[in-house]
């Protein structure tokens, strides 16, 4: 059974490319386009990992990450994706419970490696 990856991003071009990448790497995917939809989709789809954009409508990625961690989703891997790469933002994302923080633009092979590593039990 393939591992499940939830892609959370409000930018259609990024969603399409991330879906392509994750499916090519053998993962089952679902998509949420804002923070509220992300929380609903986590409950429905029950992913193994979430690729979570920081800047989104309704609820940002930091809020989603914090809510997931506070709701008992401790085994769910969370990779924050953002154009905001300042050290303070990275620190905030990791402090709220993200397992990794990837800045845009990102290397597709590095992103797939990060997802694969996290889902295989690596840190």
C-alpha cells in the first residue's frame, strides 16, 4: 500500500508540480488549497506526510501545524514549504512541530529525498 502525502498549497502551479513529483515517487496524493481544508483533509485522507505551504488563505501553515500537533497527530510527518526562508521563520516552523522546512524554489530531487527519508523513519 503506497504511503499517502497531502499537498497543501493555494498556488495551482505548485500543486500540479508537487502532485506529479509525489505520484512519480510512488506516493498516493490528495490536495487541500487552504488551511481549513487541510485540517478537514487530514481527517478524511489520513496522510502519512503533509507538504504544508506557510502562506495560505484562512489559516496559515503555522496555525495548521500547531493545530495538528495539538490534536494528537504526533506520528504525522509535516514538511513546511515556503518562500520565507529567514532563520526566524524556519525556527518557528520547527518549534511548532514541523519535521522539515523547505524553502521555495526547491530542488525537486531534494524534496523527494526529504519526503522519502521522513517516511522511512529517518530524521
